[in-house]
C-alpha cells in the first residue's frame, strides 16, 4: 500500500491543502498505548509485578477509543482534524 497515493486524494476542508494525513485505527492505537504500556512495564519490573495486570486494560480501553475516533484526516498546514471517513 502506497501512502502517497492514499494521502494525496484528500483535501483539507478548511484550507483546501493537499498535505493531509490519514490516521487509521492501528496507528492511533499504537500511538496512544505505547507510553502507558512502557510506564506500566517499568513500574511492574521495578516496584510491584501486580502492575503488569493493567496492560491489557490499557490496550483494550485505547482500542475502544480508536474504533470510535478513527479514521481521522489531519491537515499538516492548518492542523484541522476531521473525524470519521472523509468525503471525496
């Protein structure tokens, strides 16, 4: 899958720029889950292994949020964010 072909077909509804990024569910899930999972992992290793039980809860919660919020169209020029599938 070529990202350039996927990205250039959309325009920003606010400024009509073609420099937009499409944020999909798995990318959003990775970006929102990475830091909390690393912090829980460090706390589980250094302090209490019981903290490791929170990792599935963080991932499941972020997955539910990602399903609701994505796909997102993000303009790099004016920082406009459109949720849901963009109209072509």
